[in-house]
C-alpha cells in the first residue's frame, strides 16, 4: 500500500448518503451499479467492490427501497442510521463502516449530480499513489443564482478565515484506507470533512468533473442546513473570528478614547452642543458590536459544550449486508426504521 508505484487494484466502496431520496434512489443504484460492474470487468477495481448506501434517517420510502435493492444484489449494502444525523455524519458513518473492507472509498451524493464517469480519474490517481483525491466541479451552471453567489462568497470567506478548504470541492472524494484510518483518529463532534481532510496531509490530487442537474427529487440542503454547515466550517476550523473581535475591541477602544478627549475639550471650551445624533450613533454602534461579539463567542462556547459531551457522532440502527464476514444484525432488527 505504501509503495507509491506498485499498488494493487483496489477493492472500492462507494459511500452514498441518502436522506429522503425515494424519487432517485433506484435510478442511482442502477447507474452506480453499472459503473462498478464495468470497472470490475475492466479490472480497474477488484471484485468485492460495493456500493454502500447510508440511510440518514429518511422519512419516506428510501429505506424500504434500499432494502429491496440490497436484497436482490450483494453488490449493494445498506447502513441505516437511527435518525437524521446530517450529511457529514452520514458520510462518516459510511466511510468508517466501509474502511474495514475496502482499500479505497469514494463518497458521492445519491442524486447523481456528480459525474460518476470521473471515477476512472479517481482510480488513476489512487493507483499513482494519492491517498486523497478531491473531486472539484468544473462550473456551477446547474446552480441557481443564489447558490452560485453564496458559494463564491463562502469559499472567499473560508480562505480569509484561514481554512484550507478546496474551492468548489464538495464531498465527492476518494480516500484510501490509510487516509480513512487517519480520519478515524479525529474524534471531534463538529465534523467538517471538507476542512479537516486537507489538514491531514498525505499525497493528494484533484479531479475535475461536470455537475449535472439533480436526477430527481429536490435538494435536501435547506437554507438553514446550508447556514449551519457554513458556520460549522468556520468555527470548527479556525479561531480567527475570536481574534477579529479582539482587534475590533481595540479599535473601538482607541476611538472612544479619542472621542472622550474631544468631548472634554469641547466641554472645557464651553461648547456644549446638543449632540443627540452622536450619542445615538455611538450607543447603537457599541451595542451592536457587543452583541455581535457575544454571539460569535457564544458560537464557540456552544461548540465547546457539544465537544465536551463526547456524544457518538452517529448511531447505526441496522446494517444490511450479504457477506459472511460482515457484522450481522439479528433478523428481528432488520427492516425496522428509526423514525
Ligand atoms: N443528505 C443526507 N442527510 C441530510 C441532507 C442530505 O444524507 O440531512 C444527502 C442527500 O441525500 C444527498 C447528499 O446528502 O445524497 C447531498 O444533498 P443534496 O443533493 O440535497 O444537496 P445539494 O446537492 O443540493 O447541495
Ligand atoms: Mg445534490
């Protein structure tokens, strides 16, 4: 494995997070399954490669459909989480389950937006010695104006705050077994994979792919989920906002000292102007800055609070897996959903 030139063809696992994807899941299984089969035929990946769906507490028929898919074909496995833990945790659950059996894992969304044909390039890069391969989207023509602009703003902000996120890389990436083992050492609850993985090091590579429109269904990333992810991305990767508060506080302090002297001189000269506007602006500004700063500090305290609890990042309810050496769940548990 560590030999960079002579790697064996990998047992590859695709990890596919699914949250309420009933409209698209069967199509996905078919497209992804065909691709894996083709790669196996071409001897580019080893037999035993699988597609592992992670059901992230779906409330629709997703889990039922997944059971059907895995029932028919041993190439498919299903990890069903006990509830909705969010995209990042779902991916983590899948990767941590897959890494015991795979040489490399590629995470990909269930909606077929990310071009599965790019998988060839991921594998080439793996064979050439990369432990991490990032899928980077070519452009954002399939996104709406808001998503496009907010993404640009977001990546700009992340870089400004010192995070090493890769622009336009979402969670379409390959991790080798070695990288996955390293990732398993990171115990943090606030998991922001896009920021975390680049900090691990390892030889890495970038693969470009085209983004398509969603095959079916609608985006499961609500605005609030997107905002949470953005906030997590910042607070879990950098303490620079806290530093900015200190700097801001210092500037306001200097300003207030100067203003105080000016007011005193004015008063000594007998210029007692009414000064309503100045008073209003100063008090509103100070109040605003104080609350904003408290809010930012609060975000960090919240993060610390959650981290100290050391709660599990996900709970696996059932594992559907047609393989003898894999962990088995009792018949009675199988097929039960968590919601
Ligand atoms: N997803 C998930 N849990 C969630 C939200 C989303 O597992 O709480 C999955 C979803 O099923 C999909 C992937 O994450 O496979 C990306 O979500 P989506 O396509 O809705 O996001 P977008 O592409 O619009 O950013
Ligand atoms: Mg999508």
